[in-house]
């Protein structure tokens, strides 16, 4: 045998030895099934006088054994829970004293499992039959995302700050915000069904096979997007739902009774309410027969709480170009001579020192010389006064605390005063102005006209960041505004606010959840004199009127 052949044989033998050694290094070793599995159960509050506990339904479970890597508990109430350490506090929620079978599955090397069971008997005195009835209607009920409502999805802080921990103070989705992209629109296809099977509350999510994932959990569905996205993930299957009292930070707030119902929805087998945030327990903040608001602490990030709003009538997105309102809900035709209808109108009285400022020169009164219904029209007259007090008088009518509304179409047929320094306005103010002082309450100016800039009609919105001299405004020249009647109109919807003179668009602003135009507003009609916008007043001015044929509100 040649020397080369001997060397090759030795080399091959060495490789075989090395391969054998490597294989031995990766072996599991002895694969033994877990043994000596035991469960101990401590019923919270158990005493000689209360053998089934304090009514909380909580049982502290501890599983132990040999050759165990991890544990899983399976309960006869239809729920289960992974517990690597074997320690788990289980809350049983069926009202009264009930027996349950608890199974502990112990997993060893190679996935070999051993299990054992015990029986526990425990008292739960928590129930919320009204919530169950609202959820199910007594049998079965479908719920949908309230996409036409600002803030139907939102997130806020989860901490001890009682002034901010009960609402979505970080972010609130705008109306139909998630419908604008296929990466998020799947959220609005969710159908959440709650039903009763005997006394057991059941739940099923139909998401069409696509789930809107928080980016932090995209890997659950095999995704890796840095942004929230719709991913293929079927959440089908009926889940059991148990109720329990909430122990969230909100329940510790001084005003918790007005901020939360205090009832938790706990879904079995990883159930969730449409938006995947790694959480299966949701706190009911409020619920009625057709609207529900829930709060859930984000999985893996206890500093955040997500808010969901649901409705029993699936919202339909109306294209912005087709938004209109045709059902007349409130009007004043001014057909009865005399003072304005006190059931519909009140007055702001006095000078700018009373809060309207702007360096205006008039004193607002309720005198018939300044405001009267006559000949089928409301007449608001600004007059020059010859002696005493303010140099000019006028009137300002308000529907404050008499009529308010959210969203709709407002039409006012009016003829405007004339003269340098006149400043008539038809506008709306947020009804919450007392708790959210201007501009936080929002202002919608349907029509403003300045006599120093005759026939130029303004449509303006005021809100935080855009108010006063930097307001969100548009203007158009409209012929003969002081000699002819024109219809001034605002179409105010969850998606936009559009202001018109007759059918001429004056200004349009996209409405979002971040703007203060998603709550009740009331109407204001007035004629100011001078001031920051009205400007210099003609010394020869004596009087002029804004005449209003009608005010109509449609929804």
C-alpha cells in the first residue's frame, strides 16, 4: 500500500470520528417524562367561616414536578393559560359556589408531557347581568367599529395620573381614518358577535381572515412592518368570555364612578377585539344597548392603554363630495312680529368688557330698536347713539342652552348691513366654551362681512393654533350682499366643514379628531361695529340692519 493511500485512509477515519463527536454533542441526552406532578390550590379568603373564599373567585395555583421545563393549566370553565413557572392566580367568575376541574400539563424535554388534575370549589359573587344583556340582547348581538365617530380607536397613558389615565390622550383616530389605506382598512370589516349559550357568554370575531396588527406584534402573523398593518391572520373560533371586576388604574381615580363601569371582559384562547395588541382582557368603560367603549392595557407595554368604541349599527362611509343633510330638525322662519322667540333665542348683553372684546365699539341690547321681528324677517340694527355709554348699540342673539347640535347643514337667508365699520356675523360656537375656553371650544363663522371691504364674504374657522389673525379662513366676492338676500350655508360633517354663499364655495376644511368640531355647537347672530376686523367707522354712519329671512338646521 502506498504512503498516499495510507494518509487518505487515516484522514477519512479522523473525519468519521469528528462527525461522531459532533452528533453526540447535540443529543438531548435522556428524554424522561416529567414525574411527581402535583398541584396545590389556595382559595383566597378561605376561612372556617368562609370555606369557599371571600367571593373574589381567585385561586392561587402552584404546580411542581421533576424533569419539567414548563406548565400549562387547563380549566373546566373552557379557559387555559400557559405558566412557565407553574404559578398562576386564576379567577373563576361563575356566580355562586361552583366546582371546577384544574388540569396541570407539565412539559419536559422533547415536548413529552405529563398531567394531573385536582378539583377546587370556590365562591364568586361578581356578576354584571346588565352588561351581558347589553352585549347579547339576551341571545346574540353583532358589534362593529364605530368608524364614523372620532376617537373610535385611540391610545393614552396607563399610570396613576387620574386627570389623564381614563381616555385616549395620546392619539384618537379621525372619522374613518383607517379606511384610507388597504394596510389598515381591514379593521372596519370586523364583526364581533356576543351570544349566550345557557349561562355562558360566548364571543366570535369575524375578521375575514385579515387582522389589523399593532406593529409590535406583527411577528405573530409572520409580518415585519415597522407600521401597523393588516396581515393574514384568522381569528375565527368561538371563545368563552368571563367577567371579573376591574382592578385598573382608572378604578382608583376619585371620579372612577363616571369613568368606568369596572367590568372586565376576559376572552379565552387568545381572543381579542379586532385590533391585535397582545391582550385578551378588556375593561368596559361604558355600555348601552347600541354603543360600547372598552379599554385594554397593551401587551408587553403596560405604560399604554388602548381605547375602542363599538356600535351595533355598522357605519357607512359617505364620500365627502356627497355629504348632505336633508332632514329639517330646527328652524326659525320669523313669521311672528315682535320680539324674537324666547324658546329659541337668548341675548348676549353689554359691551366688549363682557367677554367678546375685539375692541368693538357697540353695546349689545335686547331693545326693539336694535332687534325685532317684522314683516317676515329678523332685523338686527346697529345704531349710532347720540349720548351716554357706548357710541353704538346693536344686538347679539344666541341659541346657547336652547338649541345645540353636532354635524348638519345650516342655511340662513340674509341681507347684510352697509357702511364702513359694520361687521355682521352668522356663526357658531362650541357649547363646551365654559370648560374649554375659546379657541379650544372651536368657532365656525358661516358668514362675516366687513363694510370697509364691501361684498367680500368670509368663511372662517377658529381653533387652537389657528385663531384670531391666523384663523383658518377663505373669502369670495359676492355681488349685492347689502341690497339682495343671499343664502349663507355651512355643511358640517365628520369629514369636512364647507362654507357657501348661495352655491359658491367660500372655504373648506377637512375635519379630524384633533379639531374641536366634533361636539355640540350653538348659533349666534350679531352686528358688531368697528373693532379688530370691522375697522374704522364712517363718521356719517347712523344705522343699518342685517335682515334674516330664516334660519334652518338640517341633519
